[in-house]
C-alpha cells in the first residue's frame, strides 16, 4: 500500500497555540496618578480542529504534512485591551477517522459525519489581566496570569471505513466483480490474486431513492488476523460494518474447497476482533455458473445448517444479484446504525486522581484571609470557564476531592470570607 493513493494510517505532530499573557498595567493620566489596574487579558491560543469531509476517502493529504501548529495568542495591554486570539487550524479528514495518542495509545476522538468538527487540541487560555484581581483588600494587584501553555501531542490518525456492508472473502473470490455489478464503483478487476490492494466503496441504490454503502475489503489470507501480509490494515475497515457479505468461490476450479475457505476467513475475522464473528452475515456462493449442482447443494446445506442466509450468484453475469441485494436491504432494516468507536472506560481511580484526589496543599489564615497554597491547581484554574456551569462543577469537584473545602471548614471559614487560591481571590460560598 506504500505506492497507493489510499492511505489509512498517518502519524502527525500537532501543537495548539499558547495563550497570551495578561497585562499588569495601571491606568495613568495627567491628573489621575493612581488610576488603578487596567491590564487586559491575553488572547486564546489557536485550536487544532478536525473536520469531517465526505468527499475525502483517504488520509493521503496528511501523509507528508508531518507538523500541524496553531497560532499563539497575543498578550493583553493597558486600557483593558485584550490580546488577539491565535489562529485556529482546521484539518479536513475522511469520515470514519479515529485519532489516538501516538505515545500512550489513548483514544482521543473520532470524526464520523460530514461537516462535523472535533476540537483535537485546545489552544491555551489567555491569562487574566491584573484588573481581575482587584479586591477590597488588594487595590493595586501586580499579578496577572501568564497564558496557558500550548499542548503538543504526537497523534495517529486511523481511517476505518464507514460502510453498511463489508464484502469479505479470499483473493479472486469475485468481490470486486460483485461490487461493480450492483453499484457504480469501478474497481480494478483481473483474474489473478490480490488484484484489489485497497478498499473500494460503492453505493448500492434500491427502492428508488434508498441506498446503502458497500465496501470491498481486499482479499484476506490465512494468518491475516495475526497481521500476516496486510491483514490488520485491511481488517480495520470491516470492524464497523453492520453486515458482512461473505463471498465464496463455489466453483472449486482453482482446487479450493468452499467450506474450508469459509471457515478460514471467519477464523481470521474472529482472531482480529471477536465481535466480527458475531456480526450478521450472508454467504454469496459466487461463480455458480461454473460449479456443479452437487457442489452447490452440498455447500448450501453446510451454510444453512449454521443458520446463515445463502445465495447462489454469478457476479460476472449478475445472476442472483438482485435477490442478494433485496436480502441485504431486508437485513439492514433490522440492524442498528453504524457503530461508532468506543474507547475503554477510564478507571474511576484515574478519574479521581485527575480531579485532585490525593494532591497536597497548605492552608493558613492572615488578616482574615484564608490562603491556599496548591501549585498543582494553577493549570486547572486556567482551564475553568466561569460562564460554563459544567466547568464550574468540575472545579468544585477538584476542591472537594483534594480536601481543600474540608480543610477550610475545619479551620472555621464562614460564608462570605475571602479565600486566596494561588493569587486568585473569591468569596467562600457553601
């Protein structure tokens, strides 16, 4: 696949923009020597955004784009002038693209529909200017927040085709011929193994204005589930198909046994992903015009005894393909939508740790103000959006999980008392 235009796996280094620093400016005029703090906020750093594009079917445009960097936010200035936000970078990707952290393998996001935008890396929040920190006890704050740093991450983008139906089978079983005969797809077809070296998509129309997407998954070989040949690269594209159509050469003209071929392919599917073995399946016994009645009937009984629908077809002459399409649509109507990627759940202990559990801090009282020393909380504070209820809820959970709230209450804090949390003052509220 190295020389192909179909690229379904790329690794890219991404970096969002860093936030601009808040300004520590004080208003000065001829007759206003002490005008007070008026430092503006820094601008937000640029985001890295992925956008689904239904006209793209490959990650080729990203193959040679090894670095994606967003713009930095500008610093604030006097007169409460806010810095300019950094420029976002929007990257178009095919629908069905899944993104992982290249170092940890952690699932980051998925883009499944046309026009869908997913914020891959959030730009650093701009620092607050010193006017935010003015209070009854501190009229001339000389503190302004620095901008939040950029996020740099090496990522892996993996394309998993979003098709309703996946065609599987041994090389030269006739999958490409079948796809071309029932859709407008024109895959390369020839009479030798491994003709199809990249997945092909076709849209099959039925009932006038209805249709479904069918993917011709390149010919599998024994050992594909273990990654032999291009096994894993091909098998990832059948993972989320709602229905599998298993194309088997029933003619046996190449000395192959259709029963053995059927079992080998199913074994490789299950080895790669156990769920694939449970996926609804239809068997299309292809090249039936070149097979004996005895061979066809023996294979039919073998398949139907397993409770699997069986269709005798000839993709080259289109014999039986209409009945096959009718059965496919009938089964699809009973199945749920295409499955989205589901990452493994994050353990509760890890969630608690992320929310401040077990972190160290110190609290002391001076002149009626409760000072909390917890340097680890500064990055979290920079991500809190005071206008977003969910964000405030998370911040409150951090304060509770870390034990800060309990410690303040133990020290006798009352509602309305002032809390200084790493330079940020607020009134305590139960």
